[in-house]
């Protein structure tokens, strides 16, 4: 009877958590247009895959697209087929489903390593930190990658805790699919984290049972099932680009996204907000107070975090999304620490009360400062709606302060589960309010739909258009037409001298640098006062 009751409780937990995650990540997915840098590009690649039937070899603007493997494009294509069109919602559904899956997996891992209450706390922390709230609603690869890496880690955790090494090969299969999402980063950081943990705990017998050589063969089989057909279709050029340049060169000798070695130490606190206030407590409590199975779980999460940060810090190129795969580990650390603090209250109470008091104070300062800052920069908020937009933002951020204040109040009495629930609810309401009311207003400065409509009304059939100084896929997706890529001043001037009428979309700040200037007629401009586009044609 107790086992049956436990099973029913477990199923109820998962259903309730899945329902809450769906309510968090799915509403208003299509409420705004596709934005750069990636959403429109990935949606366009999926659309061209649908149009050409070239499923192994991705294309963009009619040319081979060599920057990313195809798993996300396949996912967008699948949802687009179900919806009848590749639109804003189809482009974001893979991320939303991946976010829900990752929340459930964090719960399962936390339950196995730290217990049921810690699992609920960890799932709440993961789902409601700002970076996950954003990536779960953005048409980018990294949420899908994170879900696949976390699934692989779950299989490894099952094999370790159940003494069933038969689960280990599934880790490598998941790593293979993660590699189809974004390259070898789907394999190396999680595998190195596992190996570091086993070495740290001197569990060499488990390392042997992991059978890395066999696992790498399984990983390679998954990857080669796509890479061989893609190589046959794209030839040596495609293989050189997708295998060598986009992985080895991009990691060791990148051409953009340069940042110092300490970059992630500066950006992760903001991305993991508001739970970054409690992350130091999680690390201290985990290191000092955990023992037995919980200590092993904490050490593995610590390896997961440290190895991921080190792996991506070594590379000169850095972006905030690169380390998204370690967010489940950070959430597990915080959730487990809150569970331990609640169980041993009032011992170490300062590790909960002080961070939450600071968070409540900071949230209040943000509310006070927002109207002041908005009033000092009227030119920046004018395209978004002016002063009403500032007050809408203030209203959207109010749940953050209320949640933080409630969390601090509950923490003072030792009710840490209620404190975490209040804070998670506050940040979640902020994101939902932004998704419904704030983000759509940014279409005024981030969407190419209005300019694309002007272009389609003005140009005649057969007239070409070019984009300067770099290809902007938002125009491809909203015009439904390929563009001439004008990636140099020479190409721009040559295109402007073409016989017949041509159209040029040029970013105004880059256009202003031309000497001598182009003698073209301005047809339209977007509202972005800084880096917006001008639509031009010949006099």
C-alpha cells in the first residue's frame, strides 16, 4: 500500500509540475514577431528545408547553411507542419516543450539525489530564473540543448543510484542528439563533469562501468546517421565548415563574441536572477552540511557547474547561452540547500534571511528607479509607447517585489518552502506579464514585418532587393523572398548601379559611414533611432 501511495504521489507531482510549466512557457508564444539574432534565421532555414526537401543539408537564402546542425530545424519543421505554417509559434514550440521537459527532469534528478521536497524547490528555482524563463520562450537552440543534456544526465544518475550500468549508454545516445542540436558541446561538458565527479569521489569502478569507449561509439553512430548524408549532399566544403570551422576553430580561434576569462562570473548572477542571491548559500550549505547520498549529489552538481564554466571560459568566444546547460545543476544546489535549511531551522538562518532581504530591497529600488530612468530617456522609450510603456513595465515588475518581500517575510519564520514558492510565483508573473503586454511593443524596433510589407507593396515582380551590411533573416521570413547579400561596400555600390530598379535595405549607421554617400531615394525607415533600417531605391 505504501509503494502504491508513493507511486500515486509521484505521478501527481509530475502531472502538477507539468501543468504549471505549460502555463508558464506556452501562453502568448506567438504574441510577438520573430527577432534577431537567431529566431528568424532558424525559422527561415526550416522553411527552406520544407520548400526544397533537403532535410540533411540545411539552407539559408538558397545557400548551404553551415553554422548549426539540423535538430532544431527539424523540430520547427515538424511543428510548422502540424500548424500548417512555419510561423512565430512553430519557431518557439521546440524551446517551450524543451523547457517543460527540463523542469520535469530537474525534478526527477533532485528527487533521486536529495528527496521530494528538494526536488520541488529545485524545479521551482530552475523554471523561474530569468534566463530559463526567456530561453523557454525564444526560438533558439539552447533550451533544446539543455533539455537533451539534462535527459542524458538523468539516465546517468539512474544508472549510478540504481546500480544499473545499462542506463549509461542512454547518456551517450542523448549526447548524440544534443550534438545534432548544437555540436560537440552536447557531449563534452556533461561527460567531463561525470568523469570529474567519479575521479573526485575515487569511484573508478563506476568509471569503468561507464564504458566511455563504447559510449562514444554510440554517440558517433547517432551523429553520423545525419552527418554522412549531409556530407554526401554538401561535399567537402560543408564538412570542413560544420565539423572544423564551427567547432574547432570557433572554440580555439573564434572570429567574434570575444570576452575576458571571467565573463561568466559577471553575467551568470544576472541570468540566474533572482536565485543568484541564494546560490552562495547553496554552495556553502552543500559543502558544510551535506553528507552521504546528498553530499554525493552536491559534489556532482558542483562538478557540473565548475566543469561547464571552465570549459567555456577557456575559449576566447563567450556568450551567456553557452553555459545554459549548467542551470539545472545550479537549481539543484539551491533547492537542496533550501530543503536542508528548512529541515534544520533556525540553524544557519542568516543564509536565507539576508539574501532575501537584499533581494527585496533591490526589487524596491528597481521600482523606484524605473520611472526616473524612463523619464530621462524619452527618445528610447518613445518607439515603445512613451511614458505609458514605462508605467506598464513598472506594473509588470511589481510581482517581483511582492514575491521577494513575501519570500523574506516567510523566511523569517522558517517557512522556506512558502518563501521559495512566493519568489517563484513573482518572477513567473513578471515573465507572463511581459509576454502578453511588453514584448509585443518591442516589435516596433525589433521586427522586420512592417518594412517587409512596405517593400512588398513597392517592388514589382522580378525586382531584386539587397541587404547591407549583412544578411538579416527577418526580411527573408517576412518577405518570403531571397535577398542579395551586400556584405561589403563594393558589393553595395555595384548593386546600386545595376540596370533596372533595385531595392536596398541598409542599416542607417553603416550607411552614414559611406564616403562618398550613395545617391539613392529613401522610401521608408523603421522607428529604431539608432541601428534601424532604411529602404532605398534609385533616384
